[in-house]
């Protein structure tokens, strides 16, 4: 039984998440980032959009603390994540400031349609989703974020003159979220009931597509 469930995580990684990350890396956004040709405005776009998204994630964790107050494992998992995540919108801002944004830009930031869709699905998965949907959603988002944080960290230093101060968010997320993803994978392996495998695949697929959609949306909305 355990081996079958381990295979589910391997299957998710091999068939859905890894190919999704490859597709994300082929988008105009990341192709231009890797060659140093992405406009600074499109890089600022990520700071503004992820700031809004990160606030949503932190509030989604509060929802889950409330929703799973009776379940020590889930309550503690979300309480720990909230303790970390509540500070991350400020780390995103620090990156934005290094790219020339001002406090005022964050105050008036509005999400693109695509980012709004991503935030909405994340909140839906946390608020209305089953525990397994909530965890797969987080697992997929964090795996993708971990990978693209590495990409940002390398290329922002190489082409855009950023240092440790500006790249702190990416330095933390290319490492820190690996623990989150491991915990979520363990939870999925232990709790995925027979018949729930397709739900797990669908949620991972939606999250992959939403991430790709979000970066395309940012590319198009900002010049
Ligand atoms: Fe974070």
C-alpha cells in the first residue's frame, strides 16, 4: 500500500509537475529572464503580483487553522506555515524596492485577471477543499515556487545587479519550501484514500496551469 502511494507522488512529479515546470520555463517570461532581456517592469510585476498573492496565502493559512482546529496535525502544519508566511509579503516588498518600486506602488497594486484566478483557486482549495486537495494544492505551488525562485536568484544577480539583500525572498524559497513540500508529500502519501488519486492529479494539473497562466498574464499586462 505504501509503495503504491509513493508512486502517486512520483507520478505527480514525473507526469504533471516536472513537465509543467518545463513549460513554465519555456514561457516568454522565463526565456527572457534567462537571457537578461526581460524588462525591469515585468520583473517589478512579479513583486507586485506575488505580494498580493502572498497575503492571500497567509490568510488562507489562517482559514485552515480555523477549519482544522480539531485536527492537531493539520492545525499545527498550518500554524507553523502561517508563522513563517506572514512575514513573506514584506520580503517580496524588499525585492520590489531593490527593483525600484516604492511603498505607494504596493498600496495601489491590483492583481491581473490571471493572478486573481490563481489566488481564488488557492483560497477555494484551502476553504472548501478536502484536506488532500488543500495539501496537493500547497505541494504543487511550493514545488513550482522553489524551482522558479532558483531561476530568479541566479538571473537577477547575473543581469540585473541584485545582491543578497534584494534576493532574500528567493534565497529563502529555493531552500525553505523544500521542507514544506516534503511534509505535504508525506501527508498526501499517508492520507490519500482509494479513489482520491484522480482528485490529486486534477488539483496538481490546475495549479500547474494557473502558474503558467499567471506568468503569461504578467508578461502581457506589463511591458
Ligand atoms: Fe513564502
